[in-house]
C-alpha cells in the first residue's frame, strides 16, 4: 500500500469530535453489519471504497495534536488509497443470522484501536465473499462517521458497486466544523438564545438517578457490552398507527417509552436523558458523511398521575427545543451531557437497500460516555435494536432486565397511552408472589408474655446477677425486681391502673429503671419525658396522654409543668415507697394493653404520641434477642444505654437484657457525649453490646480513645449508616460485629436488621437496612400499595406484630392502614414514608424520604413542626426548613426565612428554645427575599441548597480573639466545626454547631479550664461570652490539658 500524502494544514475539531476524542478516546467505533447477496466481487468493492473516500474528505482524515495545542486537529489526506482497510474472512457461517456469533465478531472488531495519527480510520470486513450470503462489516472511528453516515456510505458503496451515478459533491466535514465554531462565536441574539439554552441545560440538570444497580458517578471505562432486545412481537405498523394517533413520530413514541422505563426503574421525578440527534438540520447536509450526530438534553417530569400521553408530549416538546438549538452546544456541553445523564437514546430509520445489500443486521453508535444507551432502528424488516452499556458500571443482569422491561412498557403504551406511567410495567402473578415472599420473615413463635412478667421470671432464675449498673449504684435482678414491686404497689395505691398513662421524667440512673418497671407492673403505660425539653412540649405530652400521675425526682419537679397530676418523687417519697411490699402487685395485662406512649415529631406542628402495646414490645424484645444471640447464651452480656428514654433508640439495650438475663449499663450523660470520658468510665468494665446512632458514634470514636466500642455487637440505628463509618469501626474494633437496625417508633423500636460483613456492597450506596425481624413483614410498594420489582424504588410499608396501636390522636387517612396482603381481616400495616428498594439478595436499601422528614443524630424531625413554630414569630412571613450536609459528613437543619426585619440568631434560638427540643433548633438561619418555587408551585428545596452555598453564616463582623482564653476557644471551635477563622463575636450555633458538638466542645474546654457547666455553651454561645463564663467559673490549668 502506498504512502498517504496529506495536507499540511490542520482544521479544528467539531464539538462532536471534541467530545468523542477527548472524553471517549480511540477505541470507540461506529459499526454497521450488512447481509449481502453473494458472491461479492471484492475488486469492485475496493473500487467503490476508493470512490467514497475520494468523495468524502472525512473518510481520509486523521488527527494530529501539534505541540503546544490543547486539541488535536483534522488533517486531510490528498490520496485515499490508505484511508481504509479491507479484510476478508473465508466464511460467513453463523454470522448472517444476526445472533451471538455476529455480536462476538462486532465486539472483536470494536476492541481494535484506531491509529488516529496514521490511519486507516475506516475498516471493512467481508466474510464469505464467495458464498451465496455474505457479511459486510463497516467499522469507522467515531470521530470520522456516525451511524447515519455508515448507512449513507453503504448506499454509496452499493451505487458504485452497481455502476450507478452519485449526486453532486457533498459538503465536506471540515467546513461544517468551522461553521459550528463560527456559529458559537456569533453575537447575534438568536445564537445567544441557543447558547443560553445549553448553559441553562447544564445548570438545571437534575442529578442522574441510579437505574437498577448501575454504579453512579463512574468514569467511562471505554468498554461496551450489549443486551439484545426481543422486538419481534412489536408490530411496526401498529407502532406507526399509535404514533400517528398521538400526533408524534415513531421515534418520539419510542423515546417517551424509554423515559417512562428509566423513570420507573429509578424512581426519578425528573429526568434529563441524552437523546441523540441526527445533527443534519441544514438541508445541504442530508447526504454528507461525518460525526454529525450528537447528544441533546431531553427533559421529562413525573408525578403520581402522569400518563404516558403526557410523557409523550413532554418528550416531543423537549426534543423540538433541543433540536432547534443543537448546533449551539460546544464540546464541553456535549461531554457533560453524555457523561452525566443516566441513560442515552438513539433512533435510525433504515431506508430501502440497493443490491447487493439485503438487510441491516446491526447498527452501533459510539455512546460517548453514556453508561446506558438504547439504540433502535426501524426499516423494512420491522423494529430492531439493542441496549449498549458500560460493563464496569452496569451488570449484564441489569442490562438484560432493562431490555426485557422496555418491551413490556412499549406494549402497555401502545395498548393505552392514557395509562399512568407507574402502571406501564405490570408484574405477573409469579413475580408478585416472589416479592411478597421476600417481604416476610417467619412468624414469631414466642409466647406473648409481657416484658415485665418475663423480667420477673428472670429475676427468679438469676436473682444475684447484676441487672443494672449505674455510676453510683448496681442492682441485682432480685434487688431491681423488689424495688420495682415496692414502687408499683405504691403507685397502685395512688390510682395507677391498666391503660392509664403515667409520666416518667428522671435522670439516667438505676432508679429510672425501677420506675419504668414499676409503671408496667401496675398495668399502666409509661410516657417518657425528657427534662431538657421545653415546658410547653412536656405540657402537650401530658395533656395529650391524659396522664394523671408523674414519676420523677425532687430536683426536676420545679421545672416540670403542673397540670394537676399526682407527682411521685422517688427520692422525696422514698420512705413511703419503702413501706410497701416487695412482692408483685399482681396486675394482669392483656397483650393489646398499652405499654408506653412515645412522642415523635409531627408534620402538623405538634408532636404525635405513638401508642405501643405489650404485645408489640414483647415481640420486639424476643425477636432482637434471637437475632443477636441465635448461637450464644445472652446471660450476663452487658448492654450499654447511651441515649435518653424519650426516644426508643435505647429500648434495644433496656428490654433485650431484661428478658434474656443480660446486664444494663447506664452511661452518664456527659460520658455519652465524649469519647475520652466514655473510655475512662468503661475502663476495666467494657460493654458487650452498644446501640447508638451513627452520627453519635462518629463523634465518640473521633478521639480514637480505646475501649469505646463494644466487644460483641455494635447495633446502629436511627439514621443511614455509611460504609465509611463501618471502615472506621473495623479499624478500631475488628472483632466487633456490626448490625444495622432500622425501624420507626410506629413499628416498635426496630423491624429490620442487616449484619454488615467486611465488604462494601457496590449495589447499595449506604449500608442496607436488611431483612425483616421474626414476626415482621417489610413490603416495598408503589402508591397503589402494589409490590414493585427488585431494584425499583418504592415506599417501605411494615406489617406484622410490631405495628403499634396507632397515634393517640387518630389521623384520618394517616399512615396506619389495613394490611392488603394478610389473611387476617384486622391485620394492619404502617406506611413509613421511607423511600427504599429491594436488592437482588432480598436486602432492603434505604434511599431517603418521600416527604420532607429528616433524621438528624438519630432524631426523627418533621420540618413542618419547626416551620409552624417559626411562623408564630411576628417578624417571619414565610419559612422553609430543610436538612443540609455539614462539614463533618452529617446533616444539620437550616431555616430560610422571608422576614423584612429579620430577628437576630440569638433571639430566634431563644424563641424556638421555649417551644422545641434542642435537636430541632436549626443550626443556620438565612434570610431570603422569597422562597423559590418549583414548576408545581411547591418550595424548591434544591434551589435553597444553592442559596446556602453563597450565603455567609456569620451575623457579626469578624473580631479577632483578644486573649489566650478566647484564642483557645476559637481554635477548638474551628477544628470541630471545620471553620478556618473563628472570631470573638461568632456564635457557635450560627457557625453550624449543635448540642452534641457543643457538649464535646465543652468537654475539651474542661480539660484546659476545669469544671465548666455542661450547658454553658448553650447559654453563652459566642467566643467572648463563653470566655467570660470561663473566667468566672473555671480555673486555668485545672484540667488535664493544663498539666
């Protein structure tokens, strides 16, 4: 083969070539496989190839990157003889049917890299030239020809092969590339509108959803695999009639079907997919060859009632707008779109073929970075296509499932375009049965004996074993039982009885456990109250439950609301209590009687009381004990309690040991907030089991203090668990087993668990919440309460023995509903509002919320309750509260207010402090002129997050620390909050702090200045104010840090 002569002048790359060569590289090929009538005259074919490459400069173009230039340039050869390579294979046996053998051949050819600088960049393979049926495979570097170009090239080859006249000389691609650059640089208003379209498309693009188990944010591997589509049952004529009836093209109908499938499988409410456009909008480009095709942003939005017809209209209008401005996108725009979209789509119409071409067997485009690309074509033989995917990011199982389900969606759309999008993918009875089976754990066989009765039985079996250990007191099972009986008899004399709620507000000491058991022994339900919560909130809880009795301690009584209830102070009334019998009061409780009422945040502005029965609690205690100790004896196992009983997080570590012979270790409030103090408290007496929220644990292990983590089980719950935190735990305590435990208060503490092994699962972005406990059923359902397929997001709905009685103030149409899958007519189900999906092994992955509810530091928070409190402030006209990422990998609350004269942060914190517990007070308050709204008229919380990035969090002008005390405080805050410069007037909470961090900061300051009140920072939240407290109460050098 003779040397190719080239022009010395280089031409700029088009935006499409920039995208393909920069983001994808040399391995990407465009391919067309054609069935030919044989035998084939190879000499005539070579002549036809020479004619085509002489006619189209792009077919004899190479790419050279001159020194010092950022981009390669197009260099056009003057002679075409070495611009292409023709190869032969003797037989086409097994290749002409378009099956697996052809796919293997195409894959082999696609893996052969092109030499961009020297060429050839077009390869032609002929198999079985001497046979009756031959195969022709055209493979081109994607930067030289797109799929439409290969169809045009095939037509020209057939024409030249048959000695037919070709049309006039076409526009050359290098000229088109220059025109694109000139167009983008044009300052005319029409062009500027096009440039604005691409800018807005990039700025407003929603994050790509995860389709089934595809890896997100995965760089393109450059590899491609293919899943076949079985479209034989799709009648092209019917498809054409359906498209005409809908007033759209066949291409639009197919593209809308792909949008509907991707939305359904990902659960996305908004999509931007990369829809390939032919790129030949100018009339003189219709017969030209080159990489004209490009991705364009095609938008669609989905609501519960969105029908396929509405999706069709959205896609049609979006494509019309995108094609209008497609020529204004530059290489950066195209690269970002193809790489960031969840999926791509392309469609080609194959016209009548000329001899010797008989049929198109395959047509493949370069995906340009898209992890998924559905490529369809329609011709005389009907509809065909395949799903191209990156095998590093997408599994073959996922790809094949998507290919199969696309056909189902297309069938449903053709049958009835008015079908809601969520119903386009019905599941058959066999799949439904499999999903329902995966939702259910074995039914519980444990007797429905109440926990306090089982505790009493345990006290008889192991009377001398430690039942509860506090900082200053240890009680054996016999001592705890006797003390609880004496108090129970005392309460019974005062009127405590079955179904009567009794308030319980005490410090975290063994006496608290005595009181809790005593209330249960009388048949009453305990109502846990947190003495640190505002009086208004405690008043609501007492009024709402109708509690006529309150068990507390003398030093707490003055701060509790007086509502006419009988107050029993266990310390003040100790003599009267001691005079009662130490035997059980003998009250009989029914399994459906109330055991406790636990309050959670309410979306209507007031907390909701969840009524939990003895059957609920007994079933949970048995199930979690069996989960933790299926292969060992739990007797004597030490459970740590590090949280207040006003939430049910710690109930795992209270009731599980009481019914199984374990020991409760009550961790002091200060030690529970500081890793080093906790390590000191546990020295020589380590925990075996600890239940804690992930954010709380992260703070405790940050100091790397030894002995904080338990020896056997670390149970994590209350919020999503990250793989990164698991790795930290593994590094510090490799022998400790980790159990991720999920469950709303409404389903009694917890209902699913997941045993974390040593491997991070690529199919779950966070640690799965796992499988249902014994006696529980965990369904993943759509809005019609029908099961959704594996991998598809839905709402987690819990049924079984753990579902609570309901809320004290029953809500019409609330989340408690009848269980549609149970045989019992009275079985109930709780709709959690949590967005989840089922993984292929049956484990459940937590994805977030269907509403605005958030979990922060293990607390369930309804932003609506905070918003209602803020709106009661006269200066605030509108408000939105949302959760934001903080600098430490967690979440914090931020309030966005419309307030012409905004109150100071200190005033707002004090105002909310009278109404809400500390964990519900936002860390940041920001004033905006108006709250951004979405297209549906709702508050656009994603836009609020954008506002947060540009608004400073400081109210005060920076003033440098003025002495050593202020400097040390500023350094501690800066390190804990991730703030580079902290001034004397800066507010700890305005900088993003919260109560857990405030406690940790106080602990560190104590090491420098001795005994500082634990809540000092809450009362004096600025550096200067806290420094004054230290000067008044602290002793410099008194702490460990001063030695």
